[in-house]
């Protein structure tokens, strides 16, 4: 099992697992343990599967390292080399600490995606509970064709959730408050931290580097606020300050932005002038040669503030736009477009000139009709509505009350009584619908069963036509799944219903039996 | 549509027309008929350019012998490109209507930097480098060397053009800079020299002011343009400054140091050449004796910078004997240089006239006026003889020689000011010699004299009578046009007080006042909450903006503004500002909204439009007076008073108001656009200031909006913006501010139109 090509990063001997001596291997992508004297691993975990590691507290007799997997299982290793146990464990721990985060992201992305889907879609969640938790089908099977399906849909709607922009004033919102005893309090929320990170990636980097290894989170932010980076109008940055590097980095970023130049030649001030005056000509005062030296400190700090605001705004803007696709048009075309825009007078032109952007709708009906309750399957098109409105208007216009032919008041009142609840015409069954008869919990259970059955059938039918042995295997499995579902879920439900309602309302039985009947047909089909 | 402008058939490439456009064309036609000059003011965004083009092209077509060429001068490269595109539109329309093949040649001309297609040369970033490199590949002696020694690199594109390009005329059509480059690439010809050659027979030339106004360049490029041309200066509100700049020189200690090395290089080269090729220097000497200064035909490529003085003032005689030989000339330059160095070693400010300077130089170092006048000419000849490849290295000595020629040529209209240090930093010695032109009419005089019609036009030329005075010409038409509006899409407001009733003003005594700064901040803050998309705010000077931004930062005003909009600020670095500007537009584009803090007279205020959502409000903080303590300005004011009877205050106010109008006018383009114009200074309410705003702004300043508080401004602004945000359709405008052909021809409309133009 041990493939030789794997790179072994660390080998720790004399590690016990389940009271058995063995060797622990940390490899590039997984962690493995093999018992003494055997050349195969009995324990092997991909790093991606590991949720976290735990260590026994210092001073305990047994020096242990526990790995908790995403599935909830855990594996415990006991470092048994008396002299170096503690060191061994720490080395392993350190290495894992570095390795795990790298894989975590990969694993989590999928997991998060699943989690998110379940959270966002209660129906799916219920289905998951019905099918996976009750072990009708395995989780893998459940996700097998769901993820791919969804990922396509998601890439279309661009991660579903809209990226929230950053308020330009997020730093202003953390006004310091005096805490009464010669100190300042800054109130930070996760939103603000998020904003800081997104706007200043260098700070985020610093955070990742230093927290929690070198300092606590609190310490980090304290230093952040103390730093000149935050109070940028002061110019001298101390060397010890961890943020001085950030400031430099930002400076560099700003410079590179500036040297990159602008894409829109209409705003490029450098190439605006056709022929600038040569040096020494003109009346404008010559810019002093020794630029920064003879500027006062105050002037320097002022220009630092200005620079900072420009940079800040640019970063905020960029953070908001990060996800947007860059439209790649050549400079030349862009310039042409800008020029045309600049010379166009749309009111002098005929009405043809107006360019519009067409609305891209996935479901145009929903757009034109607004949200509607899901049950009503049939709705009229807007044309119908307009027509009917005009018909009604038309009728209203031509309507003339024929006052001589109205009903007598006594007849009218008796008709109203007859039509009121409890009146002559309102009696008799048939009016009560199923959803008034059956309690809601039964209804929802039925609904769940129905969707679950639908899901299973979808899996089942997706196997046809059976072209590969794999599909054949799946069909058989799905059939057994269906049977299992029938036995475990449908039968008990059916019996329950029969027990409770058979006596009261016969008419509903065929309805409840529907899935069952359907199932039998499937059975017949297979056999 | 086809218009009848006073008997002239004009093709106008739109279906509709603004009444003022019609009126503008009428005035323009009258000017051309009279073969005189005109000053025309029409608001920006009412389609001046297309009117000018339509009418002049029609005129050219109707009277090809009367007007042979249109020379359209604009300020910036994007504006030049815009003009060419509008022209293309017009020509397309002509082609469609008349179905005749276009026989017009129209082209844009720009510097080498924008036209070069040589792979190495065009990769250089700065215009000066490109020019220098180009010269080193195309100068006649380089090409001569190439003939004997093929390994000497030359520019293939120029060679190709020189060989065949002149015989075959460029086919008729509209060429913008890119078209020229494409054409050049296809043919393998140099687009720059092709364009320079082609402007001589082109019907329409579009280029920048400098090609006509800067004598150094005009002499090279525009010398042979036909007299029967119509010259248009668009966006001409700053034309006087362009004129002045092109004839002024500043000399610092650094210039002199570099000049020193230049002189040494020259000396070394001369002694080297003397050993190897003395005949060359002899030949030059002989030529100078005979006064054949351009005998071997000024090859276009050899001319790097021409004489800095106007053509009429160049002496048509032989170079005086004292500087004829190369060594003597270098010695002469050395002496002059030493003199200048000595003049810069001063501890107090010196101001003198040019005759005084010449007298002093004669007394101190015995330099005559005459050899000084030939300095530029002589240096040029020497550089050519010595076959200096990289001319850009010699910019310092060229500058000094130009100064020498200028100072000895003009006795009036110039002043010399030597300052030992900058006013702001009196402790740091940084002596500068300003040789400053005070009379813009000097540079523009040949243009008025030479060309049949010169049109000066812009959105902001008020008060109209001042331009003819300071540029010293007699126009036949002077007119200002208002913007006819179906809805008042501009809303000028004068904010004079804060909510605390403290007067708001950028007056020197109170500008640093805490309350003033705070009120300015509150105004911006309030506006940022009610104005959608973009707001542009202009300050009177860069230093003032820096100070205000710093105090706003300390007071937390900026942070509050940031809750509403992103903030971008103009800096003194053009690249940085460009980036800020682009980001600003991006923020307006994506709906976040932004504020741009900028400076009147800065690059942004001069060259960038803030149309539609890029500028829904413009705030002018203070009155943008020029820095009045400057000695150059003082000298100029004095000169204006003595020569043109213009009072200092009148000129200062005029100058401030034209810049203010320029700033606020940036936000309006066309009648579908709208914007608030907020003048945040109580001084704007005074009649002398208000009266100097362009008529199209003045008209909408009601008595009720003259001295508002911030709250009142916000109320009025809100109301205005809500009104403007309603849909505005073409039908709303038709018949009022937008006309069809039939409407235009109706009798009472023509009467109404006659009132649009206001003769000054």
C-alpha cells in the first residue's frame, strides 16, 4: 500500500496506536501509521480528511496526539519513546500545523459547498435527512450528481450571494473611545475586520503570519491601531513596527498602479498636451529641483494624507470589483468608443442613436409578474391580463344599471343567507379539501416522502439506458434502495394513515396509496 | 439636414439643430464674408465644433478660391482627435447626401511622439527623447554618412518617404493620428514627415496651438500655410497664456551648469574637428560671411528648434564678424554664460527692462546687441556643422541662446526678474532669472496679420471685449450666444455663509480661519449626501487644497464624507492624478459615487470633461485668483495698465472668473446633461464678479440664489436634482431648444434666433 513515490516528510518511530508499537509517517498528502515489523500501513488519513489535531496537556504521563476527522472519528497516537517523546510529538504537531491549513481549504470548499446547499434549500435538507441520515442511500450517492448540477448553475449566478461592497468609511466607524483610565478603546466587528482585510491585503497577510503564533489577535489589532500605518499622516515609521512593511508594500502597490498608467487615454494627463514646453520655457515657476528636502514637515504630511486617501479609495473600489470580469478590449478600441461617446449628441440625432442594454432574465415570467405563490401552476400572460382589463373597462363603460329590474330586497337577503356559511347552499360535503381534513404534520410527512421517492426514482431512472456494468450495478442497487425505502418509510406511513383515517375518509386512500402503486409499477418493470 | 445660412448651402450632419447653433453659423458666415477676425462665445456642449466645421467646409466648397484651408487649433490631443472624428462624421454625411466622392484632405498633426512608427524610437516615453532620437536618425549629415557607410543606422521610414512620398500625394480622406500611422505603415513612410508635408496642400489641418503660436515651432511647421486660410482657435479662453509661455524663458543655476558642460563639449568637438576636418569649419565660415544662412536648404529634418523670435523680427543679414568663427562664438557664449552666472549671484530681487539688461551687459562684459541677436541662429549653424547627433543634450545652451536672441530683439513687452530664492522658502538659495513676456499680442500678431480670418471661440470668453484688447486685434464680429433650454439644466448657486452665518470666502485674511474651513467641509459633506454619482470640487490653489484637506482630515469631515462617497484628490504628479481620475470615473460608473478634489488652473480643470454622471455637481471653493504676490504677475499687470488701459483689478477678476467659469462649465455637456454649479464664496455675489461670468451662466443666477447658507443650498440642490432626474425626452425639447428643419424655417423662430446672439 505504501507507494514509494510519495515524499516522506517526517518519520517518528515508537509511536503507539491501539496499544501497538509502530512508526508514524507524515507524507506530502497524508499521514500514515504502520505497526512495527510490517511494511503496510494500518492507519492512513489524507490531510484533507483531518479536521483538527489535539494534544494531551503538558505534564500528563501519556504524551498523545489525537487526530479528529471530518467524519467525527478520531485516531490517537501515543508517543512512547521515553527520552524524546515530547520532542517527537511537538515536531509532528508543528509539521501538521503547517500542513493542515493547506489542505483544509481544499476539503472545506467542497464541504462548505454542500453545507451551504443544504442550508439554503430546506427541501434538499429534508431529502438528505430522509435518504442519507436514515441510510437509504449513501452520502456519496446523494451528492454524486447533485454537485455537478449545482456547480454549473452557480457559476451562472455567480455564487448566488452577492458580494457586499465595502463602505469607504469603515475606518471612520472605529472611532476610538476613551475607556476612562488613560486608554483608548477601539470597537472592532467582524465586518470591519473583513473590510480591512479586503481593502489591505498586506494587513491580512501580516495577520496570517503573526496570529496566533506570535501574538494574540487582540495584540495584533492593538498594534495595528498604534501603528503609523493607521495614523498615516505621520511619516516616520519605526523599524520595529510590523506594519511599516505594509506601508512600504502599499507604497509599492500605488507606484505600480501609477506606472501601469491609465487605460482610458481621455483621462491620461501625461499625454494630454501635444507639445509640452521644453524645460526652461514658459512663465510657470520651475518646480524646485530638490523636491522633498525643502518642503516642510507639515507639507510632507499633507501630501501623505492625500496619497493615502487616493490609495484608500482605489483599494476600496478594487475590493468591491474584484470578482468582476475584466472586459478585454484593446486600448485602441476603447479609445474609439470613448471618442464616439464624446462627440455624440444624442438629442441632435434622430431617436435611433439611443443604445440600450438588454435585460438578461432567466425566468422572464417571474420578472413580469412578480413573485407568485408556488401552487398556482397556471397563470395568464400579460397579454391576457391587458386584454381582460380592457374588456372589463369596455364593459364598465357600457354598463348601465337597469334599476327597474333589480331583485327585491327580501329575495336578495334570503340569497345572502343561503350563501353564508351554515346557509342552505353551503351545507353538504365535498367542499372540504384534503388539506383541511388532514393535520399538517401528516401532510408535510407525505410531502417529504413524495420528494424522497422522487429523488430515488430520479437516481433510478438516470441509470437508463444501461450501457455500462457500472450502471447495471447501480440499477440493482437503486432497486434495493427503493425497496428499502418502501419497507422502511412508506409502509409504516401507509399503515399509520390507514389506522388513523381509513374510517373517516375513504376517498383519500387512493391518494395516499399513489406512491405505493407507482412503486409496484417500477418493481414490475425491473423484474 | 441641409441649411440655408445666409445664402450658403450648409450640410449639417444631424436631423435636428439647436437654435444657437444656427445663430452661431450665421455670425461665423458674416465673419468669413468680411474676411475678418471673430470672437464667438458659446456654451460648452452646444456643439460648437460641428458648427465651425459644417460652415467652413461648406464655405470652402462654395468658394474654393476665397478660403483654401481651414486650420483648426485645439488644446489637447484628445480634443484634436475629437475634432477629426466630428469632421469624419460630417464628411460621411456629405458623401451620403451628394453621392460624390470625397475630394477633401483633412488630417491631424501632432508631435513625433504621437506619430512615430519606428519600432525603437516610438518606444521612448518622453516627447523630447523621441524628437532627439528621430533627429539622430534623420539629420542630413547622418544620411550622408549612411551613403558612404551603410552600417550607420538611419530611419527606414523616413528614407522611404524621402524617396517617393513627396511625389505621390496622400489620397483624399480624413486622417486622424492613427489613420496616419496606419497609412504610414502600409506604405512604409514616416507618418510625421508625411503629415508635415501634407498639411501644405490639405484642405483641413487640425493641430495644437503651439504649431501656430510658438515661434520656435511655427516657423518650421506652419511657415508655408496659405494666406487664404481660416484659423480657428477652439477652447481659446487661455490663449493669452499660451502666447506668453511660448516666449518666456526661465534660467536657473542648474541650466547654467548644464550650459557650461555644453560649452565645453562644443569646444572639445571644435578642436577635434579642426585637426581632422578643418575644411568643414572653413566652409561654414564662408557661408556665414556670405550670409547664406539657409543656403544648403534647411532640410526639414535638420531643424530641431527654429529661431525663438517671430519671422518678421529675424535679421536678414550676415552673422556679425565677432561670432563668425566657431571658436569665437564659443568664447562669446562663455562670456555670456559667466555674465549670467554673475547676475544670479544676488541677495535681493532685481527687476529690469530689456534695454537696461543690454546696457548692463555691454558695460560689464562688452557684449553688443547685434551678436546677441544672432545667437540662436549661430548656434544652430554650429550644431549642424559639428554634426551633433543627440541634440537633446544641448537643450541648456539652446535655451540660453534663445534667451540671448529674445532679449536683444524685443525692447518692449518683456521684463527680466531675478529672484534669489523662492518666496515660500527664503532661507534656501535658488536663484532664477525670469525672462518673461508680458504681452500676449506679440506671439499672436503674425497669425492675425497673415491669415484672412481668425476665429477665437470658447465656452467662456466673457467679458468679450477683453480678448481683442489683450491680443491687440480688431475683430469684425464679437458675439456671445446663450444656451436655449427646454428645462434649466444648470443651477448656479452662490453660497455665501455657513449655517452659523459665518461668511464663506477664500479671501486671504480669512481663508485659514477655522470656521471657514469647517463650513467648506460641511458644504461638501452635505452635498455628498444629496448629489448622485460624481462631485467635482475645485480649490483656488494646490497649497490651499492641501491645507484644507489636512484640516478636514483632523476634524473628521473627510471620514464622514467617505460614508457617502469615495474621495479622490488631484496631486502634483500627473501620473498619480491620472490614476485617481480613472478610478474616480470608475467609481461614478459603477454607482458608488465619488468626489474629486481638484485645483482650478490645474491640469484637470483645463483638460478633462465631467459629463453626465461624472459630474452632477461642481463646487468652486473660493475665487480662483492667480497668486498675486508673484512679481511676474505684477509686472504683467503694470504693463496691461500702461499699454492697454486695463486696470489691475479688472484683469485679476477677469482671470479669476474665466477660470471659475471654466471649472464649473466642465460639468455641462449638452442639453440632456445637468449639473449643480456651486460657487462657494460670498464675493461671487458682487456685481463686478457676477457680471464677468459667461452670459449662459449669469442668466440662470437669480437674485434669490446669491447669498445662500449651506442649508438653503442643500434645499435648492435637492429640488433641482429631483426635477432633473425626471425623464427628459426629445419631444420636450422640440420647438424650444431643438429644432427640425421646418421649425427652423418658420418666421417667428428666425426672429427668436436673432436674439440669441448678443453682440458685445
